[in-house]
């Protein structure tokens, strides 16, 4: 089940929602409007280098929110 990022057309706030099926009606958790626009989100991934060390990378240049510190991210 993918998680998508949306922006609400009514309150202009962004949110991430777990979408179980394409038929599911998504609503804004802030104002409960159903007028949501799906955003193109950056992604983060981790991999192991040749020495077995875990390295983090992302399309947006931050370590991602999985690291517990989103203050450096541009979202």
C-alpha cells in the first residue's frame, strides 16, 4: 500500500496518506476536504556499500524523515 503526498486545495496544507485502493476517497486530515492534489514526492533509500556500511541517499539531498530529523528536509 503506497503512501502518497497531497496538497489540499481548500486549506493549502500538505499531508501524507496511505492509499489502499484507487477507488478510495481521500480526505484532508486538517479540514476534511476531498479536494486533494497528488504531489510528486522525493524519496529516500539506504544501501550497503562494498564494505557493508549502510549509506543514505535521496533524490532531494536530505537523509529522509526515516532518520528522525526532518528539519533539514525541504518539505
